[in-house]
C-alpha cells in the first residue's frame, strides 16, 4: 500500500538489483517514490541470483542459507505475505582433517573429535558460547582473529580448526583478519543452534531467486521499474547535485541515486564528480574474488551439508552439499554440491575454463571421498564473482564510507558497509531499508 504522506513521484535510481537494492526500492515505492532499479545482469538477486538445474529447477549460483536469527529478511518475507515459503532444516556439519572425516553437528560429535585432546574439545565447544556473550564487539577491534581465537581457545584449537580455514579463505590476508569478523561468524552460527546443540538453518521454497523475483513483482506492482541487462554508465550532475543516470539506452532522470555495487565500482561512477581523494579511498577497499564450482550428480558425496576442509593443499574452503539441506527431489533427483574458493582476481584459477576447474578438483575430491568418480557428475557449472568478500582487517572501520557521498543526492549502500556484520541477504535487506530512510529524508528536504 502506498504511503500518501510521503513525497510523491520524486525519482530515485538504484544501481544494482541485489537484495540491498530491491529492499530499498520496495520501501521507497511504498512511500510513493518513482523508483527505477538498474541491473547489468539479466536477472535480479545479485550473488543470490540463480540458474537452471535439470531444465526446470532453479538454484543459486553461490550457496545460500539463512540463520534462524536473521530477523530483517524474515520480517521482509512476512511483509510480502510469504512466511509460509520459509523452510527450516536441521543440518549436518563436519570437518576433513588429517585424512579423516569428522562429524561436528552436536556436542556429542565434538566430544568424539579425536583431532583434539579432551580439554581442547571442551575449549572448542565453549568458544561459541563465549563469543555470544561478548557485548562490546568494539573491544575486539584491536585484535586479529588469530590473537583472539588463541586467547579464547588455545593454540592447538587454533592450529587445527581455525588457522586452516582462515588461510583457505583469506590467503595472504589471513594473519590480518579482524577478530570482529571472526566473532560475528561464531555468534551467527551459535545463534542457530537449538537446546540440543544441533544447527537449524532456513531456506526459501524455490530458492533465493524466487524471493528476489517476488520482490521485483511487488516493486513493479507499486509503480516502480526494475530494468535488467541495463548498466549504469555515469551520472549527469548540475549545481546542487545529481540529475540523471546515464545508460546505453539513454538517461534516466533522478532526484537521488543509491549505488549498491562494490566500492571500487561506485568509485568509477563518482569519478569526475567528487574530489579525487574520496574516489581513491573507495578504490582502496580490498576484496577477494570467488570461484564457485557447482556439480549436479547422480548420487550423494556424503550425509554432511557443510564440510570444512582443514587439510593443507585442498584448493577450496569447503564442500557444501546443498541437497543435504534442500532435498534432491526438488532438483529432479540430482544431488548438488558447491565447492567455493576465495582468491585474488589475479590468481590463474579465476579465469580457468569450467572444464579445467572441474578436472583440477577431481583428485582433491577423491582425497576426501575415495569412492567418488568423475562419471557421478552429470553436469557442472563454474560461477565467478570479482567482488565476493571484503577483506576485514583491524583497520577496516577506518575505510568504511558513510552512506551519504560528497555529491548531494548520491548514496552508497554496499556489503562493505554492514560492519561489524559480514555479508548475507539478511544484512543486505537491513542496509537497503536504512538507506531508503535516509533518501526519504533527503527528498523531503528537497521539496
């Protein structure tokens, strides 16, 4: 329902149709603002956009789930009258370490984790509880993840459990990753565990692309426009602020602009319109790229949903077998597994053809799953994201820009700004709603 008390028919262009852009567009459209969302991809959803499996079933290009504590996205789903589409699933987690597979789904599994001595198993078990008890996360900003984890659980727990994961994900930056980033990860995962210690995660019926498309339809029903396959190429500015966004199809008038892409991309959009030091500061924010191999198989690898791989030499941070979360029956009986690797965009693997990525991974998979054979794979896909993970180091808070840029009417809402939280659709929704409030205030003053 349109809020008649809000500024009517003022024009906002939103760059990017990920969940931040869509959440902002929905809130502004509900307030009577004329919203246009530009998405250079052919579909909405950003990193949660999808592709077709087995001719008819839609799957995310990069694995996704929600934690049960993700209230912003759950409230949005309720607002769309789609709460009955949220699926809650218990999951199984595990670890491959020193040539062995360990199940780590429950406290009893942890007690059986023979890679650690008994005292260290207890230290690992209470780590999540201690993380959830942290009330002032700013007190962690002076520490690296390594320093904090060693202090909380000891050196042996760090070397067996956490150091391999940090090095696999962050590579050369592993020793500089902030304790705040690690704390948030432990807090989220701990918050999704029930009284028995088992983890429950959430999913959307039909996948995250189905929710993104539902948002698109609601924005359009309220009079907004969502244009896919259309990239923002520049801004037209006059004294006092932005006036239009340039695209290959022509200019789109704008009283305000919300830019949701990665900060270096926003820097290009602002270049020539704001002072050079500001553009340079946006460009200095570091990101890791991601290569994600998705395998469609005729059988399962294991019973584990989320398998962390803590053995050196494995080229991916872990194996996520999606159909141990969302049943294979929803994908025509095909079993789906993701292998995700974070890396600099200069790494040769980032540009490898899909068949070469698959061939490279086969022997590594057989190390973990000795029975695995190449002919289990019916089809494979490789997806790439240049700006997949901001590198959150101790100095990271000083690099985060405000939502409001020096250019009047232009605002930034990107995943790099949701600190102390990390990426995810839940905080993307929060960010979009917050920037919509800020832009509403700007439009009200501008009338």
